[in-house]
C-alpha cells in the first residue's frame, strides 16, 4: 500500500481504475442503443479528432453513474487517505462532463483534470501533472500502457487491474515506489468488455 504523506496528493485515473470499464465505450454503446442513427454520425465526428468525438458522445449519451462498475477496494482506500488529510485528484482522458459527473457521484475528489480542448492521456497528462505537482510530487493510480508516461514521473506508481503485460513494462521503468495492492489476476481487456456488457444489460 502506498506510504502515507499528506502533502503528496494521490492522482487517480478513471477508466479501468476508478471504474473497471471504459466510460467512453459505455457511452458509445448507450448512445447507439438509444438510436441507431448515431452510427452514421460517428464517422463524421471522428473526422474532427478524438476530442470532438468524445465531446459529441458525452453530450448525447445518458449514463447512470450509480450503476457504473466502481472499484470499491480502491475507493475505500482513497477515502481513508482523504480522511488522513491527503488530496485526491481525478485525472482522466474521459470528457470533462463525464469526469465531473463521476466526481459528483463519488464526492471524493478535490480536483478534476479531464479532456476538454486537449485529449488528457499519456504524455500530455504526465506534462500537466508535473507542471501542477512537480516531478515525483504526486502518487498515481492507473491501469493501462498509456499510464506508463505518468508512472515514470510520479512518486508512487499504484497499479490497478493492470494486465501482466503492462505490469511487466511498469516494473521495467523502475518507478521510485511500486504499489501492486490493487492488481488482480487475469484482468484482461476481454474481461473489461464483459463488465461493460453486463453493466449495460443490467441498466436496460
């Protein structure tokens, strides 16, 4: 478990980390279920780039934020750290409206960084966080290969639901501190897709 130091915030990713699924994919499926006409809109939106695509999907899709598959053990840990005085930050590539709704539902985060005019993933997210908190001035919880950029510059790399392939890459970059408390066996992309489909069926 990450060491306690209240002046070091914990920054957390959303998709695959706070929730075990992908909010963009869930939004996309929900949008198509609501009306198949959006299948014709999607290629047009995609022509204007990923940020525009995320924005249009987020504006039209209706998600039930209470029913998202939240990672309870991680959230319980974050609440404990918050009660000890640490700042908890959400930093995600999800569009800002979705990130803000998750933040509102959980009532956990002290600040939210999300995709708006720029796609907040990978190296871009790492740059934003280093500018805000400094090199190794924050702990970071994530799950995917895109998070390797942030794990290289954080203090404690917290791996959540990380695949063996990504975990191997994370170990190889030799972060200052590595926390694998929230790594589960065989948490594959296929399993994440299954979680999404199960959640959608439950909502319907």
